[in-house]
C-alpha cells in the first residue's frame, strides 16, 4: 500500500514537472487563484457564480472492533460525492446564495447553506449534520443516528433595529433512549443611543420515546435586557429572564428567574475594573431530595495591562446558595468563594509567560443522610484549586517555536478524606526546516491520583500520554505533501495503545484539485476488553470548479 | 458577603461619571470625514485587497447612505489625514493598533451579536487576541482579508496546542479526528468572545446531551453546578483515557465524592446498579431512571 501511495505521489510530481516545463501564464494565474480561494466557511459578496464539486472514493479495511472505530462517525466507504460548494449571486443588488455539502448521501454527512442580502442586511444560515455512530461497542449493538439542524436568521430592519431568530432541531434515533428536541427563538434589538435594548422569546420542546422514564415536556424562556451599543470607557448591561418548564405527567411547572447586572469601567488606560451581580431562583421544583433553590452571586475583577507588556487580572466571586436538604426539612446556606489570578508577561518580544491560579472554597457545606436518615457527612468538595503555567518562545533569529505548559487540578474533601489530582504537562514545537518544509512535534502527559479512605493505591486512575510528529512539504506552488505519526497511550486502569500514521498529497492544476491519502489506525487493547482494531483507510478525491 | 461585594461593585461603577465616550464627531478638523473614494487614491493595495470581500461590499454600499462610511467606518474621520498624510494619522488608527481598543471598531457594527462588555471581560481580550486573529481567512491574520464568520477548530488549536493532545486520547469530543470528520467545534462549547462561568456548564452540556436534561424528581447534587463543578465534576470534556470522558475509571469516579463506598459492592462500576446516575424520576438512589 505504501508502494502504491509512493507511486501515486511520483505520478503527481511528474505531472507537476511537465506542467512547470510548459510554463504557460494561464496555469500560473490558476495557481494564484487557487491559493487565494476563500476558505470553505468564508463568504463572498459579489462576483461570478462558483460551483465546485468533488468526487471521492474511500476504501476501508478494518480488522477487529469496527464499532469502536466508528464510535463518533461512520466515514464513507465507497465512491461518493465528497463536496458540493456553490457561491452564487442571485441578482446585482447583493443577494447571494451559498451552499457547502459534505459527503452527500453518506451515513455521516453535513452541510451549510446561506443566503444574504447586503443592502438590507439580511442573512439566513442553515446548518445540517448527520452523524452515524456507536455508543456501545459490543457486537450487534444498535447504531445511532443523530441529526442536528440549525437555522439562524439575522435581519437589519433599520440601522437601529435588528431581529435575530432561528430554529434548531436535534433528532437521535436508535439505542436505548431515542429523543428529539425542537427550539424556536427570536430576539429583537433596538439601538437607543449608547444602549441596545432587547427582548426575546425561546421555546423548546423535548420528547423522549414512549415508555421512557424520562419526562418529555416544553420550556418557554423570555428575556428582557439592555447593553452597550458600542465600546466605551464605562459599560453596563442588565438582563431579566424567566423559564417556565411544563413536564408531561407532572403537576408542578418549575419556573426559574434570572437577573443579571454587569458593569465595566476603564479607570485609566492601563487599569480596568468590572463586576457582576446575579440572582437566580427556582420555584415549584419537582425535586424530592436535596436541591439548590436560590443563588445570589457577586463578582468583582480588576485588570492591569501595561508596564513591561504585563497583564495582571485578579478577581473574586462569592455566591450564597439556598439549599434544601435531602429530606427538605430545612434550607441550608452554603457559600462558594472563588479567587482567581491571571498573569501574562512578555519579558522579551519573543517570549511569552502566563500563569493562572483559581482557588474555590465551599463553606457551610450541606451534609448527606445515611440510610437510617441521620446526617452523616458532606459529599461536597470543600476545596478545589487550579494552577497553570505556560511559556512560549519564538526566536526571531531562528525559525522555530516552542511552547511548554504545566497544570495541576486538585479537589479535596477534608471531612471525608477524599481527594484527587490531575497533573498535565505538554510541549509543542515547530521548525521551519526550509521555506518549504515545516516539522511539528507535540507531546502531552497526564497523571491522575486519587485518595479515599481504605483505597490502596490508585486502581481506578489511568494515566495517559500522547505525542505526535508531523511534517508538511510544499513540493511546489501546486503540490503539498503532509504526513504525521501519532501515538496515544493509556496506562494503569485502562491499558490502550493507539498508533495513527497518515499521509496525504494535494495537487492543484487549473481549476482542479486532486487529493490522495492514507491513514493507518491501530488500536491495541491490553485489558482484554476487545476494543482493539486495525484499520487502513485509503482515499482519493478529485475536486473541480465547474465552468 | 454577597451584599458587601454588591455594594462595592455599585460604588466602583458609580464613581466615574456615566458619560459614554462616543467617537469624536465633526467638532474639530481631525474629526472631519473625507470623501469615501479618497482613501483608495493612495492606499491602492489595501483597497484592492478589500474589494470584492463582504466587508468591502457592505461598506461600499453604505457609503452612499452616509458620508464617512467605507474605510472610515473602521479607521475614523480622515479628512485631516487626507490633507496632511505625513503628519496626521486617520482618527482611530492608533486605537486600531492597540490590543485593548482594537475590537472597538468591530463592535461599532457587531455589538448586537457580541456586546462590548462581553468582549472586554473575556479571556481572549485579556490575552491580547484581536478580532482578525481568528476571523481572517489569510493566516497569519490580515486585517483586510476575507473574514470568516465561523472559524473552525483548527484556528483555535493554532494557539491552544495543549488541547490537541487531549483530543487524541481514548475518549474525546469529536473535534479533531484523524480518520473521522469534525462533529463538534470549540465554539459549540466555549464562549470564544467572552468567558463562560463554571456555573453555566451544565446548561451548555445539556444543549447537546438532552437525554441528561432535567429537572428530575431525584437530582444528583454534583450536577446542578451550584455547589460543585456540574458535568465537569465527573467528565473531562476534551479527552480522557477512560470511556465516556470520565475523569476516573469505573467506581473510582464515584469515590471522588463518595469516599465511604470503597467496600460497597466492590467489583462492578457503580452505574451497573445506579444506572440513572444523572438523575432519576423514580428512585432516590438512582437505581432506575
């Protein structure tokens, strides 16, 4: 197979050599056009209609657990329409239609369509994604299909009035718990000088299959608020919203109220302060055990951006929660206090250092009850800390870049004697070997540890490590070659080793693009849980701009 | 405590006069708008770069509505610059070049999508990221290039390289996928223009994972997000060596909080019995959905 790819690569390089020898100006212009072609998600306002179509063929050889291989998506396995891209002005007044559809008619497909009108500021986007995948990897398990469809409308009615709305539907079929949801939303915004005032409605309907123990129902959300219409030294925003949820077969209709007030002020060119006040309340809760029914939150933060390219941001957030205990006999009042400190520092133009720290403490924690109904202990982590350092170096005298990071994430419940820690270390680097060749390296290591009374060692923790080496070679103006090798290992409770090698070559000439690629994906499961597989994927894709 | 901090916030915000600093109008020569076509006479290369782009087209059409649109919509009133191009810059160009004010020009038009206060309090603003660092189609970013409405996740990973390694682990959100196709983008979860509070995560996760949506008659306290980390208490959203993005394998996950259950039916994973672990409508111990 590698020989086959090498041969194809050789053919492409030879083809390029022939074209280069011809040296006609037309192909040079085409190459320029290909390089300046818009990114797939980009939009064009004016110009000629463009239609691109790509045909692809993909072959798979899978030995082992093919369902684990398809856990997120089922890739095409035969000749298929890989891409249709249309960018078509409908009239001379700026009305444009666009479409981009991937893997049409395949089990997993997706696309985006848009229509916009420059003069009137109307834009309609619709996005569709169908995913065919497995949650259960045992032989014969049901394949799930999930369809996500979202449409957004933005309309600038007048220079001061905007309407935003949309519709979203999610439909999951197969498996134990099929469900479907539909959402309609609309927000009207009116600019009044320095402020935007807005009001919105959001309606959601969610349905589980008959016989499910989950509750189907609908939720209506209304919102009223205001915010700054442009940037300024002082900014204030406020919002009130309510959610009413009706559940099938339940007498109560829980309602939530949210109130938010946010402020920002630039004291000097270097110094800013900001704050938030939030209130949340839940009424007519259906919960029969412990639940939070009210929260009052205040947060304040200061940021300094200035001397020696330093950015220091410090914040404090405190939240008082009304918490009904497990028997709903009394309301407890725990408090959550969070302190944050973020520092960014550039001692030299080519060096960037950052440090982040977050400390969270929960006071007056609610206790749980034992089976006899007596208060036992608290299950809530009293302390959680996050510490992160990152540094990057991109020297101007040598074409390399280096980034390294270290992160500690700790949680602790001293009353119970439980705690856990996750330490993550990472390193990434790139090197422009020549003007046409770039090499990359990235490494990640995560180690987990856990503490619980009576627990010997960390039998349930699985450390992990992944690293990847990659190279990109710009063979010519028209031809690019990329390859990478990735290994991801897990140790301890989970013992998996996955190797992925991939290579692809892309060649452009006139309005055509040819892509060839191979991926060799090998997963070894040393726990004997039969997750392993060995998959080879070969694909070829030919794209052309229709005349 | 909340009341104390609330009073402090109100005091801080009340001290400065609530005068909104508007862009300067035509009160001084610096604030006079030039004719819309004036810019392209000298800045031919930039005008060519912007021509045919969506931004260029919108601004060109709006130039007919009001003098001062087109290039000056972002660069500010420029008559003084046209008259004396060597010594006088366009009115807002110095601010465009500063990281803490550069977004100001974009927000003049896009504030109904991204409120200025959201951006100014956001992590990307603090990190010195400018709008065109992500929305420019030509990378490294160019301010006048094609603008992308929704950059894909590869743009995010150019800076957040450490996350890429997590996406390669045994279970991960399907964002970057060797043999697979992107199913989820970073922006589906992250508020890239602002900052998502840890308290909002449960709501966000449930927007895709509706099957875990409540309310339930019997709630699992870890998930509410008011006192604990909500979904993130048990799941590592980028990637994990364990199945289903779990932080710890099997019963080790539950021992994070339920430390007294080390010897409680040892062997199987806790959710073999407590199968409705995200919340139940029929059983207080989550034994059935």
